[in-house]
C-alpha cells in the first residue's frame, strides 16, 4: 500500500480513497487470509489467536472497522475542538487588545492580552501539527498500532508553556505534549495533580470533555451486588432498569444510582515557564493522593461467591 498520499490526511478523511476506507475494504476482502498468515507464524495455537481470528473475520471485519471508525471520530472531535478553541480566542482578542492599550490599563489587562495571543499561537500550532501528523503516529496515538505502552491505553497531557522574552518584551507560548500509560495517568494526570516533566511543574487543570455527548457512558450501579448496567453515550439520561438483572434489587432504578462516566483520554495544563520551573524552593515535590478503585467486569449471570463485591473501604 502506498503511504505517501495518506501522510497529511491520516485519520482526518474517511471518504473514498482515504486511509480508513482503504484499510476497511482490505480487511473485508482479505481479512481471513491476512489473519491466517499472521497466526501461522506462532508455533502454538492459543485461545488469544482464536479470538483474534474471530474478531477479524466475523461480520465482514466489523470489529476492526468499528475500531478504525472510532479512531477517525476521535480525531475529528479533537480537530473540531481545537478549531473551536482557536476561533473563540480570536474573537476575544480585539476586546482584550483595547483593554490592554487603554491609558489606565492594569498589569492584569496586559497579561490577559498577551496570554490570549500566546494561546492563539499555541492553538494554531496544534492544528498545524494535527493536520500534518504522520499516518503511523496517528494510528499509534489512537491505539490502532502499538506504541511503547504496548497493551495499555495512553492518556495525553496537552500543556501550553508561556514565557516573556526579555529582549523584546514579547509574550510567547508553545505546546508541550506528554503521553502516559493510563494505569499511571489515572493519578498522575487527575485534575488537581502536579506533574513534573522537562524541568517544569505542571498542575493538571482539567480533562477533555469537548465531545461529552458522544463519549460519556451512562452507568446504573447496583449497591446490593455491585453490578453495573452500562449504556451507550447519549445526551440525556436513559431510562433506568426497573431492577438489577443479577440480584433483582430495585434500588438500581433510583435517580442517584446513575453515573455519567468519561474515559480519561486527554488533560490540559497552562503554565508560565518562569513560575513553573523546578527549583530548590521545595525539598519535596507536590503529591496529591487519589484513590483508584478496581472494579470487576460483571455480567447479569455472574455472581461473586459472597454475593456482593466492592473495593475495601468504598462503602
């Protein structure tokens, strides 16, 4: 397959001739042959290889197709969010400039204008990089191809580092992206945590909830047995089950048993290079402690030996 044509589009296009469509067509046409050649390279046939073969060949490659289409949707949502952010900053700049140029302008007015200019340049830089991301890097970032995290999902920290140039007194900023395996990111990238990288101290300010309606699942949690009824993402709260399908407890239908759950995929930080530089002001790094609770994958027919399972101390 020729790859040069896909370098600028990568996951950004899904029409005829695009990378995503070409891969889906190839899997539908030759998936059985491709997975057979791959599994034949192993000396021992394992259940994992059997599951892989079924995943590739069932329903004309529906599994790989859904994975590729999901990655394209994530890429599209990220691009739309960046363009929306850049537009909002651009629209706010004239008012900020007027305030900064007033005779009685405060230092805060000047700082706000410079910060917005830096944010605009950083957003434009991110859009430029995203539109020209190499197709291999794009597939790695969305979990289609393996990266250094191998079997684990990864979470991206998208930080903006700002500084003032003492020579021309101009305000500058640049993006700083860091990826961590999700098992570590759950507490290292949690909002309020402080992450140390590239000689800087970055406080995590928030998560990417730009596509909440299409990404956040609804969970109905049974307090009696721990079963979770997972519903697909949607804008409004779906109808609750009248009873738990596993233990038949009716409390699962209560309003308070519904939770909206968003997978951690991207977080943000905005730091000043001078203020965030790691120095000797503190003997110890700031560490915010979070509780990470394991939760079993449950089915309506599965039942723990004790009848109820919950993490110790979780109530």
